[in-house]
């Protein structure tokens, strides 16, 4: 990295810390969206699949790290997480999950109206209006968080190594 590039990278601010009021409003929105998703019948695992797929598209390492852990805690299988970028090419996802993922992708790339139409048509076959709305709100919200983290360059750090007595015994 050149000196001029390094200087610019060092000047990045964490916009969530610099302007906490809008960030807290976004957090409150996220909490409302999470409750709405649950009320609509979207389970936590599906919400996390949407969060992960959108974060993959946006290249948000911070959110990928955060939501991979959340998906695992929600009971998501590592195999499905590993193939999520190619979900269309597997039979590992249900029709409901596929519809929600397509809506999430269409929400993330809104200029592709053909993808929006296709996603809506598929969603109408397997999701209720409440579920469609909830899935889109989840995608909208994680897109916003992705932009906060990407523009702030929130770091992803390695977890601490386990100390003595916390590793695998032989």
C-alpha cells in the first residue's frame, strides 16, 4: 500500500461511533424487523440465511463473521452455509428458503427488475404476504448494516486461542 493510500485508509471513521443516534435508530429498526419476521413466521435460521446471503453479495466481512455465528447458534448446518453462495445449484434449501433468498438478492440489486419479477413470482407461490414483506425488510436492514460496516471498515479479528485445559484432550 502506498503512503497516500495508507493515509486515506487510516482516516476511516466508524460511522456508528461518530454518529451514534442514526446507528441506534438502525439497531431499533433491526429489532423491529427481527420481531416482525418472527411474527410473520420466518424462523431465525431463515433470517440468518438472508443476512448471510446479502452480506456475501455486499462483501461485508464483519457481517459475514457475525451472522455465521448467529446462523450456527440458530441450528444452521455448516454444509448449507458453505454452499449458500450457490444455493440455486443445490437441493439443500426448501422452496420457502429459495423464495426468501431470491427476494433478498433482488432487494440487494434493485436495478435488476427482471430478477425482482422472478423473485416475486416465486415468492407468491410459497410465502404469505407477511412473509414476503418480512423477508424484504430483513434484506433492507442487513443491506444498511453492510454499508455501515463496509464504509467504516469494521475489522474481523481472530478469536483468542483457547488456553490450557480448553483444547482437545489426547
